[in-house]
C-alpha cells in the first residue's frame, strides 16, 4: 500500500518531535512546522534521510560546532536558519 502525502507529512512531523535529545525535538519541530508542507517529494526524501542521523551529530551540525557532511549542508543550513529565527 502506498503512503499518502498527508500520512507522510504526519509521520515525518512525529519523527521530528520524538528524537533522542530534547534540543533536537525543539529544533526539528520548529523546522517541520515551518517547512514540511512546502517541500516536494525529493526534499521530503532528503529530510527523511536526515532524520536517520544521530541526534548528537545533528545537534553539532545545526549549532555550528562541527561542519555538516557536504550532501547535508544545504538542509542543515536551512534548519539552522529556522531555529535561529524563532
């Protein structure tokens, strides 16, 4: 059975708020609220892949403590900008 776009958005939103560390819950929920509904399928694929990353690594990338891997840099930059604008 194919997942509907609405179900996918709901699933990704839930995954954004149920992370391993509270800081990433907050950061990714803000991002999900701000961006997910405007993303196309390829962007959602990239975000879903990002959600597979370790929270400690994600936090260091988003906070600028360590550089993000090259393929993730545009998404990490966007997440950082959304996190800093609220």
